[in-house]
C-alpha cells in the first residue's frame, strides 16, 4: 500500500527533531455549495532540525516514531 504524502506549513519547531505541520484541505460543502477550508495539524519527525516556522514541507506516513509522531518530513 502506498504511503500518503501531504503538503503543509510548519507552525512549530519548538521540540527536538519534531515539527508541527498544518495541512489545509478545501472542499465544496454538500448542501451550501460553498468552498470550505479545513486544516489539521500533524506532528512530523525532522531528523536534522532543518525546518523552521513558515517553511513549506511535504510529509509522508511512516511507522510510529513516538506516541504522537506518525509522519516524517521529506526533504524539500
């Protein structure tokens, strides 16, 4: 099964080897037919602490690295 890849913006880099990435998705509301924006935050593993707040990154699913980390940053 292929691993999911998402694009997002780094919102926090306060923890060691971890970044918080906000991923936004857009969809049309089924009843109102209006474009709705929803965002979700993912905690991703950043081995070299290379990414800072505001950076655009791609994250990929991986095996669990800690209690909350299930994603890793792909070099971009």
